[in-house]
C-alpha cells in the first residue's frame, strides 16, 4: 500500500532524555563487550566465566546496580537460577546464564520457570552472553511463556545491530521502571492474528483505507462505502474464525 494520507509516514516523537541516555549507553557497551564476548565464545568458556561477563553487561549496559539490584540468593548447589533482579525492593526478573556459545532452547527455561512461578515473578531472562532472550510468564494454567525479546549482540549486520539495541533498550533499568518492557509485551500480543483482525475493522483503519481507495480510484465516495470495506475485510481478507477469537 502506498504511503499516503493516513498511511503516510508519521513523525516519531523525540525520545525522552532518559531514553536517549539509555540507548547511547547500551550501544557503547555493546561495542566494548563485543571483543571479550567473542573470545569467550571462541574458547568455549564455561558458565562461571560467562556469568562474570553477564554481570558486567547487566550493570554497565543495562544499568542495574550489581551490588544492590543483582542478587545470587537463588543459586544453590542443586538446580537453581543464577540471578534475581530486584527493583524497588521487589523481585522483578530471574536470570539464567548458560555457557558462551551454547544454544538456548526451551529446556534451559525449565528450572527458571519453576522458580519464577514459586516466587510469583513474571519475567525470566535467558542468556549465553551473546544471545539474550526475555520471556514473560502469564502465570495461568497453560504454563506457556511468551518470548518478548530474542537478539544476538554479536550480530555484526548494521540493521540487525540497530534492532538489537532497540530491543535490549526495553530491558534497561530505566525502560523497565518507565513501563516500556510491559508496553513491548502488549505490542507483541497485539500482533497476534485475532487482535490484528479486530484492528483491521476499527474505525480509524477503515477510514484510512477508504481515503486510500478514493485516492486510487478518484471516487468521490458514496453512502455506505465504509460498511462495504468492513464487509470486504470480513468476508474476503480476514481468515474465517479470527473475528470470533477476538
């Protein structure tokens, strides 16, 4: 669809001062950590060495106080998670660290999810130093978790790097405290088939589609044209059953 009318490019609001600072700090830290992290991956560093780097990254890049907000009280000799992140005297997230270079999969989440449910924590961070995943636990009977962030800080592609900085920004201390991580989770949920199907039939979207179609056809419009658009979307564009799910 051509970018015109209400579908045109919208000006992004200027970021708040704290956001600009957090993004700049994160981008700089990623550049500084790239070399040491690549070395850990190359030599197949163990979990303990990887944990040291992760601690520094949480502190230097994401701005968590390593002495006051990162706790290892959830580490024991048996199965346990590596860190808890405490904000405003409440446990915000659990962090599970795996050796540098080790692939991450759902099995790595098992113990962290069990601990999170036990502590009524809704966020779990899983990382091997380079790959960072942030999972949200809705704490319902499904036991399913939502993958909200999944990035690799060693990806050298320029576009991928920009996406990584933008994604990890939401995990920074400032972003979490300003509700941005929660907002990102809502955005991810809104991209589901049923919410998108519902959004396509909203007044603002139908109005924008009508304006675009009028521009393309040079049609002045007629009574009921919005209803025709909704009917076409419902009958011919949106998969059957999605509207009932919404």
